[in-house]
C-alpha cells in the first residue's frame, strides 16, 4: 500500500490563517509531523491525530521520518509555518523522496510570512519585490550581500527573513549598511514581530532608523522601494494607478 | 457611524483556498466588492451578501466605490484573487482613503499566485526569489528590464506575473531573451495556468524552451536559479540542507 505525504502550510499566525484545503488535508491524514512549536499549535485543533515532532535544525531527520512513515503506508501531514515552499520543508521532501519507496507527495500552500507581515504593515509589496533570507547557515554571506546590492540597485521592495539570531545579532545592521550605499536613509521600512500571534507588533520607520533597531528571529523586515510612503502609519508602495491617472 | 473595509485575499483557486480569517471576514460584512470574475466565485458561498462589481481595469473606481460604501456606514469586504497585497487592491485602498471620511481598514492576506503556483510545480521558491510583473501598463519597460537583469545576475529564482496579454503577446519572449544573456539555456523553468481552478495545467521546461512557449494572462511563470533542478517532473530549488551535510 502506498502512503501519501502532504506538505501543508499553516499560514503565519494561528489556526484561523489556515486555508480550507490545508485543514481538510490535515483531517485526511492519520499522522502529523513537524517542528515541535508548530505542531503544538495543532494539538487542540486535531486532537485525534498521532504526532511526530522533531526539534529545530533537525530538518533532514524530520523530512526523512515523514517520508519513512508515508512509505510504510501512513498518510502524513508535514506541517510548516507560513508557506512550506518559502524557506520551508517542501524542497527537502522532494530532494529526499528517492531514498524511499514511491509516495504520493502534494504541497498545500499557505500564506507566507512575507504576505502576512505585509498585510499588518499596510501594503508594502504592491510592486516588484525580492525575498531574501539573512541566514548564512546554508548560504554564503557573499551571495546574500550580492543579492541585497542587486535588489537595492534595481529598486525592488525587499522582504527579509531571518534578520537576526543569537549568533548573528548584527546581521540586519550589516544588511542596512549595504543597502544604505544604494538607497536613501529616508527609505520607508517596517518590521512585524509575531505575525498573527499573541504579542504581534508592527513598526514603520526609516532605513536609517532600521539600521539601529534590534530585531529577533520572530521578526519579518520590509524595506521599501523609492516610491514607498508612510500613509497614516501604514507602509504603502503605490502600484502606479493614481500616477497613471494624472 | 464609521464603517469598515476589509481587503480580503481569496487565494489563487477556489473557495477552499480561502483562510478561515478571510471567510470569517467576508461573513462579518454586509457588502462584497470586487472585480466581476472573482465576485462571481463567491455568490454560492455567500448568497445573502449584497454585491458591487466593477469590470477589469477600473481599479480606481472599484476602490472608490468600496471606500464610499464603507464611509456611509457599511461593512465592506473588497475581495481580490491571490493576495491583495501583491499587485492587488490593498495599496490603492490606502492611497485613496484620505478622500473619504475615516474608515477602519484591514488587509486579510491570501495565498499569492506565486506561492500557489509554486506548490503545483513542486518547490521552486525555496531560496531567495524575486516577484516581477511583465505588465508595462503602470511601469516603464526599462524598469522591468533592469529588474530582470538584476534578478538574473544575482541568481534569484524569479516568479513572473502578467507574462503575456493580447496587446503584449511577445513580452515573455523578450524577458527570456534578456535572461538568456545572464543565465544558461538549460536553467529549469516552469509554468502554471489556472492555479487551483478547473483546467489547471503545469509544465516544467528549460529556459530555452520557455522562450518559445506561448502563455496567456492566466499563467504564472517561474525561472529557476543556478541550483534549481527537475526531480521526477517537479521543479525544485534546493535550500542547501543536503549540501551542508556532505
């Protein structure tokens, strides 16, 4: 008997951010797998499911365990916060699948932290944008730096994931210093912490102010393009509809 | 009495792609506003709501009508396909809000077409990526071209919106010709048409093949980075977990 493996995005916040497809997908499985913190959010919603949890940083083990259970005939929902296709587990599942007997794999998307955080701040991602992770655990810092420069030079809005951690408290500052070589210090920026969760907090500020702001790993950072403005406390990038009307 | 205006993302496909928050938000309103095609999808789901529709290209009128109704005391759900913060109506609502008496505005995010299309193709957006619209209705083509070059040179994965229309049948070809100056012809690419809807269709191909593929305005296009591979028919960009293990 062939099992199935759904890689399910929970969205950025609580259970109400999940799509109907995500909920039905988890319902259809007998086993939930995931990083401890996210799975804990689901215990109340799906009390009858068996659960496999693995701690942070054990991504490869987590995916192998899910594939192994599915290959043994289980139906497994591997859950990820936000969207599983954005710095989540979807890619790794496909990369590891060939180690196991064939399994039906399906990715059910979720609202990404970028899109969820943008909604809290206003509408910063209304024009062409880049998503960049500042974590250099898996990516050389030189590559990250090259992408920051390219994004600034081509005037993309930028959404930063993993802007800081205990081991890299100054990475956002380093990123801002690079951006400040190509963008004005008054560029409108924003931060959102704990998107859609208890203690959600959002701030709009300038790039110069962002440089001197300490954020943590639960924060998503947004850097405007040259057109981004602050409107009544919201961060808004015009698409150009009104400018066309003129 | 102050009205409220929710700008609600429906996700890329049918009603099951909507989040619980989006559904509850629409339920809480007495009026639904939006582009005819998306609103039609909702008539069955919310049969008791009053509906204001406006045709395509009338974005400014659509947003003004929604703000006017909210300012008159209605609770209005302005619905958008995908995420309202990505080439949707969220920004314009904030830009126009000052023309009307104060209204409570909230954006409820949805799964974007990028994230939804990526899930169908596999996991192309697992590493840093750019979202670029090829429509030059509101953006000069020179700006679009500069962003394509920057994205290619910095080895971002690229997600293209509005890759083609009746008036611009050759824009994807033009974009591919620019990308081919900076990326190999064997770069793994993908297209998804009618994401999450009837007639959904996905194809994985090379950049050279994409250049000679005719797509329409209902298609989202993905261009891999230098690490993107095809695995059993899926488009997958490794994040680097397995490469780190080596």
